[in-house]
C-alpha cells in the first residue's frame, strides 16, 4: 500500500491532471487498499475477480445489455474501458 501511495504521488507530481486507473488482482482487494484508492481524486480502479456461481447469478440479468456493448466478440482481444 505504501508503494502504491508513493507511485500515485509521483504520477501526480510529474503528470499533473493525469487520470490514473489501477487494475487489481482479486486476491489484492484488501479493504485498506480500496479505501486508499477511493480517496484518490481523478482515479479509477478495477478488480479482476474469478468466476463463481454468485457473481454469475448476479450478472445474468445484465448480460443482454452488456454483450452488445462489448467489442470482444469482434476483436478477440481484452476489452479496455472507454475514456
């Protein structure tokens, strides 16, 4: 967490106005780390989580809207959020 804080400070110093996006592995979603990221202005974070039955069931109602918005089917590449 200390390294992430310091890295974000350096980015803010050398790239003022930059939008920071942090990608976390599901195993690193510690509440303190998420609190640090929530407190950062002009930043976003994404947590990659493995599939499980509960997540699948919760996502199922939104699939008809989400699939057409994805370009993965056409490109075959990992999707990136739009700016």
